[in-house]
C-alpha cells in the first residue's frame, strides 16, 4: 500500500483493523453516499431508492478499486444486522398506513395479481434463459432462473409509494397485499425447484413433506397474525398505557414489530412480512391514548428511524453487485433479456387487479425484485447438478444484473405514473 494511502487508512480506522472501526467507517460512508445519491435523484426527479441503490453500486466499485481504504459493507461484521433493522422498521411504518379491513377489501385483486405475478415472469424467464443458455443446458437451470424472477420486493415499492403519498390508495394496498402473497408463493416455488434440482442430481422423490410444512407454517403465521394477533394487540398496548414512565410508545411499538418479524422468520417467511403484518394489525385506536399522552403519533416517532436506517438496506443491496461480473457480454445479454421479460411479466400481472384500478400503477409496483430475488440467487449458488454449479458465475451475474435493473426500472416507472399531471 503506498505511504499516503497507508497513512489515510491509519487515520480513518484509528490505527486499528478491528471490527468496531470497520463498522463505524462503513456506516459513515454508506450514510454519506446514500445522501449524495438521493440528492442527485431529487434534483433530476427520480425516486430516492434509486439513489440509494446507485450509492451501493458506487461503493462496490470504490471497494474494488481501493480495498484497503474503502470497506465493502457486505464484508463488514454486523452490517447485515443494521440493514435488516432498517428494512424491518421501514416495513413496520408502511404497515401502519393500512389496516386489516382495508387489506381485506382488496384481497381478491391482490391474490389475482400475485398469482399472475409469479406464473408469468417464471414462464417468460424459463423461455428466455432456454434461448440464451448454451445448447444442452439442463431445463432445471432455466426453471430456477425463471423462479428468480417471480419474487417482488415489498420494500422498494413501499419506499416509492410512501414518497408519492400513494400507500393508502387502493392500488397501493393491492401492490402491498400482492407482494406479501408473492413472498409466500415465491418461497414455495424456491423449495419446490430446489427439491427438483436435488432430485435431478441425486435421484429420489419430490420434497412434498418439506413443501407441506413450509406452506402450513406460512399460512399459519399469517392467519394467526391477522386473527389472534389482531385480538391481542389492543390488550398489549392497553397494558403499556398503564406504564408511568415516559417514552413508552416507540419502544413497545418496535418490540411488537420485531417480535412479529422474528415469528415470521420462524415460519419460513422473510422478516419484512412479519414487520408489515405488525403494522397492519396495530390500528390507530389501539394507541390513541399513548399518542395523546406523548404528544406525538407513532408515525412521527418512527420517521427519524426510517430515514436514517432504511437507506442502509438499499445501499447494502446495491453494494453486493460485482461490477466486473456485470460487464461480461454473456452476463450483460442475459441481464438485459431477463430484465425485459421480468418487467413484462410483472407489469402484465397488473391486469389482474380488475376494473377500477390503474393497471400501470399496480403493474409497475410489482416490477422491482430487490432483496427477495437476491435471496433466490444466493440459494441457487449453493446448488449443484452432476458435480457442476447450477448457476455458473456469469449466469449468477446475469440474474443479479436483471434484478438490479428491475429494482431501478420499477421505481422509475412507478414514480412516473404516480407523478401529478
């Protein structure tokens, strides 16, 4: 390392290579880059989340060029936890903007959109990958690539809906409901396709027992949250109202959200589904007296946490992209084709919302893949067939590139159709 760089590294890390110094430096860089990215996007009229994802990609490039000076957030111990906290807090805040009865009113449209949003991108991804992959590639590889396109990112669309004040619209609730259902169905698709890979590679039967257990846990959690959980929530916050100490509402609210996020993860769902469910079943009447006592609503108390912690998740997501892998011709072609097919499939799912809905809003809201798609790729990276990786590095890069493109294009399209005319 050249002397000037070595000295700067010494100053930035306090003369230590310990994990504490790495965390502090990573947080500082992520927050500052995120703010620069969002400022640029604000000036050109783009959604804030695009700037945060772009900041992550810039950080990945800097970490690759100056590995001893700029930290790669994904490699910093504990950074995943900060990002997870950020997205859980964001989804709890988003859930607070709706109630269970309001979601039930859009339940059927959400279900139709979710089903189409899983089937159409998966079929298109299978066909597109079959056309692009080398001759003789196993069909199960194309099926898994299609499965990676069937997920929908709740967090990315929620961010744009919140920015545009559209979370409380019928279309906003349809998008959120469909995204939650997509998470459940996507999980089942992942389990089934992974089981097919194992069967094709090792022989044996389909993992019906595992699939049934996963479905049962997921459905059981959601049913329990929206029935038993909704019944117990008023009693929990009535008990909290009897506390004589100050600043009760925010800690109890966060504890409630994180408990449901944990229970959701135990049921095999993403933690963000549990956090979103917590916000849905916590209605304003349950905390009205606490809000009056503390002179602030729960939304107001959560706002500083959302704007400071949620960017960490999106910056981390962008920083996971390997810039070098994205520029190979194979990866670029695969990423472009899959992004187009994935966008078409999810947008077409918006027609399932039915009459009276703005198809463009629902369709664009379903386009972003985000963290859920990346989870699929991570799972596929560990699978092998005949001793060979199911997803070679260039194929992985192509899928990740498609996920990144849809995660950027989706918010852009959604923001455009929601912009006042």
